[in-house]
C-alpha cells in the first residue's frame, strides 16, 4: 500500500511540474496539467493560428494549446519558476536567464484598436531583497522614473504592488500608459517578480483611442494569474 501511495505522489509531482496549487489557482493553472506533447514539439499547422503559437521562439514557453480564458494560454518560464496567462497575440522579443533570475520581454499588437503592448517580467529566486517591498519598489520606480505610490493587492498566495504612469514620449501626440510594480510570493521567501506593461498607439496608426480601464483590466488579469513554482 505504501508503495502505491508513493507512486501516486511521484506521478502527481511529475504532472504539476513543481507548481503548487490552491483553490484560487485551479483555473489559472488549468489544474497544472500539461499535454503529453509540448506545443514546441508539434507541427505549427496543428497549433492555434495565433502569434503565441505560430512564432517559433514564443511557443517554446507555451504549456498547452488549451485556452485558460478566451484569448489567453498558459506560459511557463524557462527556469520553471513561474507560470502565467499569456495573450494569444503576444510574441517573444527577448530574454535573459541566469541561475537565479529570468527576464522575459514580449510584445503584442491589437489590429482592431491599433494599440501596441510592450511588456517585461523579471523573475527572482533566492534573492533577499525580493522580500523587502520598500527596496523592490525603489528598484521598480528607479527604472521607470516613477515617483508616485503603489497600490497593494493581496491574494491568497501573493502580494501584488501596482501603479500606473502616464507618459508622453518625443513626437507622441497621445500618451502611453505604463503599469508597473512587483509581485511577492507569500508561500516562499525570496521569490518574486517585477513587471512593466506599456500600452501605446502604433506609430503607423491613423486612428487610435486608448481606454486605460481596458488596459488595466488586461494587466490585472495577467498578474492575478501568476503562480510561483516550487524552486
């Protein structure tokens, strides 16, 4: 009997890939189940016809072809340190990975609204400063030259620090909206992520009208979906 229990536990751990799960995570992680064949190993013709899967570098991060919510699929970092929802129109642009940290940069273009999203997330593990909100918010503020306050959003498994900065860049008639902050794990010490999401009108757009509430809803949806895995 003990042997059977141990086998079941081993299979469960293999299935979850190290990500812990609670009641709030079940929808976010799709019960953390993964397909037998990863999207990166599938024929692009058999994958969803959206940038997240049709772009070769982006699909390396995708866990499953099943939508978590309409327009969002599950992404897993290269270090397997976190999972989060990823927009179907998102595409990889760059990344940086070390033994402790991982940065991922991605963009998306909404062809209906002509709004471009430029996003970055940086995952930290085993770094003492990630546990100190004051230090982390100073780092985030310094990078974006932000001088305002952050809203604290508490979830069962994480704290999310959130702020909005409106910016007018050179030769830009309409403002860009930048959502920035960081996420701290409540389950594990020295584990977290900083983030930045910037929304702006496409340079070639003849018509573009941004709705900051729509932008914020998209960002919050992604942030709330973040699951930190056991590392």
